[in-house]
């Protein structure tokens, strides 16, 4: 217990102690906490689908038919026709033979990577990959080399030196990175994958629904779906629902059903969630104006901050404003809260030293007027 007390004291001393903040309302780009309503810049509901009537109707119909929970894992009695419909729809959406649904993005990456990668294999992982990818790699127990973020020259040098010493080689990257909001050089990854006979695993969690002609993601946008072996993503961000998926070859899905512990030993996602996810996939294709408007508004917001001389990163709907010092990030976040914006500080050790930031996660529900007002208030702040 001394260790726990010391940990908490150190966190509190350095303003790093995380606390839960219960909201009593969150909808259409707004959130209410402590009796006050804010413009919510911390949500991943990028397209505003979480409260869309079509999702609510689909969830209610499934609720009336199946009830609240699924009560069992899918390998027992929790497997429903709805799960298979969602997997078929997702596979077609992602341009792959088969898809497998998981309970969360964290469970997906943790279970898939640890099931696929075995002794004698090697992983080359982007240095800024999500914690779920890192933990999946650690659980697999295989050798891992981390390449500098989005640095294809560094990845190439590692592959040239190390690839020959291992059996199967996996290259793992996100397509949109959640803290920096930037996009991976997908063509470069594919070229190196083919040159060094690797398997390419992409996490499209923050790109699904945003990029591509049909909203499938960056792989579709770049026309490289066939060259990518594993495409993982979530239903819990732009699609407004919950859960995750892997799109892959049929034999891989069959293998994971029989070997992936996070799939085998988890109670199945309940029918209302699955039905809402199905409705979201239909909306992604039928309402492309949502992603178009989101990206246009994001570009305007970013440009406004840059023209004022502020340092921002990213090229999508995630816009980090870099302030450097942890204390500055905290103070800016509090100032913005006073003005009615819920934009939270991201500090060391979540980001590198002197890279503390306030992260703005934009939504279709944030009108151009709201973003203009927010940009003006940010630019007037003493950062």
C-alpha cells in the first residue's frame, strides 16, 4: 500500500492525477458537467452519429427483440444473426473477405496481435502507436523494433538490418494518430512491406468514416486496400456506436475465432449495440456530406490558429494546439472552460517532454460559427 500512496502523492504533486468527471448530458457536440454546459471538444463522435435517429431506432428495435444483454460469449449462446450481418457489412465496407467483431478497440488490438505474432516473429511498430497496440505486442512476447514516427527512412533501415533474422514480420501503424492528428505515409508503408516481405497491420480507428469515397478509411482513400493484410478499426468513434472490428482474409478470421483470447472469453456485444453499428455503416455511405463538412471545418479551424502564429499539428479532424509546458496546457484548458469549451490538456508522460497540448477533437455538430468563435477566444488567450 505504501507504493500506491507514493504513486498517488507524486501524481497529485505534479498535476498528473487523473479524476473522473461524470457528465449528465452529452449530445450533438455539447456536454454538461457540474451544472454547466460546454462545447465538447473532447469527444470522438466525429460525425455526430451517436444521437442520430436511425441509430436510436435500430437499437430500440433490437432491444425489444433481444433485451439488454447478450448473456454469453459468441462461442456459446451469445452469437446472433445480427453479429454476422454486421461482419458481412463491415467486410464489404472495408473491401476484405471477412470481418470479425470485437468488444472494443483495446480488446481487438490486444487479442489480435498477441494471437497472430508468435516466437520467431518480429514486429516493427510506429513509435506513437496506441497503448492497445503496445500492450498487444508486449503480450505476444515477440521481438519489437520501434521506428520513429512516420519515418520511412528509419523503418527501411531497421527492416534492412533486422528482417532477415526472423520468420514472419509485421509492420504496425495507425492511419490517423490520436494525439497528433496526423496521417501515416501509407504508400511508403506498403512499398516497404512488399520489398521486405512483411505483413501490414493498420489501425483505422480514427480514419474510419472520415476518409475514402465510401468513408471506409485511409486505405480506401489511397487505393491500397488490397495491399494491406489486416485492417482494424472501431465503431465507437465516427460511427457513433461501440465495439471494434478486424477486416482480413477468411482463414485469418477462422484462426482468430479459435485462438484469440479476447474474442473467445468475452461476452458478446448486445444486440442493440450491433444493430446501431449496422445503421451507422448505412449512414456513412448515404450521408457523405457529414465527413466532407467535418474536414472542411477542421481545415478552416486549423488555418485560423496557424495564421495567428500558434503551433498546431495534424491534418484531419484531430487538432492538437502545442503549448510545450504542462502548466501552460492546464492553464489554457481552464481558461477555455471558463469561456464554455471542454478542451482538455494532454501532458507528459502521455506526450513527449515540452510537447504538452490542448487537444481539439472536432465534430460535424460543431458549426462553422462555433469554430470561428472558439478560434477567436483561443487567439485572444495569453498562451
